[in-house]
C-alpha cells in the first residue's frame, strides 16, 4: 500500500483540526437535514479541493456519520492517494457500464468512511457526469450514506462541479490563499450561481498562520461564510 498523504489528527489541537471542526459545525448549522451531499470545488487547480474534501469527510466520519467520498475529478483523480490506495478504478467504469457499484466502493478506508475512487478519463467527462446514469447513481448512493462528499475538478478547467451541484445539497468553495485573481473568482462564482448552486461557504486554504501570507510550512485554513465571500468580491472591484 502506498503512503497516506494527509490526515492531521482531526481530534487534536492543531489549527487545521480546529478549522475542520468549525467547518463541520457551520455546515450542520446552515443545513439542518440529517443527510446531505456536498460538492467541494475551487476556481483553479491545486487550491486544496481534494485535501479539504477528504478531511471534511473524515471529520464527519469521526463523529459517527456514515460517509462516502466520491472522486468526481475524472480529469485528475486524487482522492485514492489521500488514503494510500493505488488501484483507483471505480466511478468511471460504473458510468461506462463496466463495473457495479458494490465492487467499486472501497469499504472503510477509515472507520465510517467509504471511498468511491475513479480512473483517469479525458474525453466526454462533462457528458458522462451529466448523464442519467450519474443522476441515478447519486440517488442510490445518497440512500446508503448520511453524507456524500464529492471531490471535483476546478471550475476554470471544466463545468463539472457546477453540473454536480445540481445533484447535491450544497457546495464548499475552496480558495487557495493568494492563488486566484478576481476574474477567476468571479468566473467560478458565476458558473455556480447560474447552475443554481447552494453555496455553503468558502474555505480559505493554505493560509500561513503567522500572518505573513502564503507559507509552505504552516498550512492552515479558515472558514468564511457566504456573506464574507460576497464582500470580498465586492471590495476588489
Ligand atoms: N491545508 C493544507 N495543509 C497542508 N497541505 C495542503 C493543504 N491544502 C492542500 N495541501 C497540499 O497541497 C497539494 C494540493 O492540494 P490538493 O491536491 O488537495 O489540491 P486540489 O485543489 O485538489 O488540486 P487539483 O486541482 O489538482 O485537483 C497537495 O499536496 C495537498 O496535500
Ligand atoms: Mg484534487
């Protein structure tokens, strides 16, 4: 088995652990439904979508929810590597008809947390993700889990996340600190709102806790709600 790439001690005292608890509490506060599907996306690559998706999924699994993390980033699948899993075939084959759901799901990558990985695909990805088969697959998965977390491609790369927001209850928008331009943020926001997405809020990721901007050593992240996100966009005009 390959090495696991993430996981802070989520029950520990680190700022990241604390931020994850805040994120979990905020979403539970905003959306009172017991069961939900959450899409995680961002404007551009490498802002930390897969990191946040996996750790948010973990944080809810830790408090007893039955959670499934689905890798819908067929263009750059990474969810499996967070858990040290090398064989990452799953969603792509289900949608193309070569695998059934039960065989594709990797059970208990952590306690209460299952994973539906995917293979890499380059062609017709958007079409595949908006197919009837995908819609019925999501319904099936939503019946079996309390929480389905969907990892996606960045919105500047593809409309996938906006399409997937239609089969979800809400979206976590990840923003890598100091990584995106106003134009990119506006574009991503526009794509989500024209899809009618319900934005739970924005996670500002890769914030250096020392306050001196981006730092490689002490990544942490903070949560801001939708209102702050709107103000942020306005102030930059
Ligand atoms: N808060 C964080 N603390 C520590 N490392 C982080 C954090 N956020 C992201 N990383 C690391 O930064 C890199 C990029 O993150 P990740 O793969 O989650 O980004 P992504 O938005 O999913 O990228 P892509 O667009 O390629 O899918 C990874 O190596 C990840 O482990
Ligand atoms: Mg990713």
